[in-house]
C-alpha cells in the first residue's frame, strides 16, 4: 500500500475547514455582509441573529469533525486547531464586507468579526471534548465538543445581542 502524502489529521482538518468556511461565507453572503461598503449591523438581537449562522459554522464544525474522526488525542487536537485556523483565515480573507457596529461606529471586516466571535467558543468546545471524555477523541468526544461549542456560541451571541 502506498504511503499517504497528507497525514489523516491534516486531511480531516482541510475537509472540515472547507465545509465550515463555505457555510460561513454563504451565511454572510445571504445576510448581505460578505462584500461591499460599510453596512450598519442592526442593534440588539437582530444583529446577533444575522451573524449567528456564520459564527456557529466557524465555532462548531472545525472542532467537532476532526475530534470525532480522529484516531488519537494528538490527531484530534491538531486537526481541530488546524481546521479552526484555516476556516477563520479563509473567511477573513474572502468576506471583505465592512460592518459598522454600535453607536460608536466601530468598523470591522465581516469575516474578521465572525472569526473573532467564533474563536472563544471553538476553544471551549475543544477543551470540553478533550477534558470531559476519557480518551479525548472519537464520536463521544466529538459530540461533547459540538454541544459545548454550540452552547458557548449561543452565550456569545446572546451577550452580543444584549450589549447593543
């Protein structure tokens, strides 16, 4: 059997990053925030709901899939971190729309805003998947990582909705 050129953790990371970046970019494009001149993000819950699909895509998918499909704890951690970084980078580079947040007029790129909001919940999901299961990889760890990342993402979006 010929030797594989790409290690399995990197292959899973690339698959997960591609899917999550496509979903995040599609959600931003559907909300009209992917390209163009500055858009004002609606205050409160409406603004948080506009960003929710993209943030969920970048926070949950890159963490859950590599952890669930990994064969070792090291593969799970490497795959999840690589997937998160790759998906966030692609989203930041491709989504070039500018978003104005709040009455102060803070202007950020839409991809940068979504990637920043998703980074914390993704780390929380990875830590929960690794620390709350005996092995730290496999289907159970992937499910715990997905659920905890989703709960953390909901908390971040709720805080964003209440802040504005």
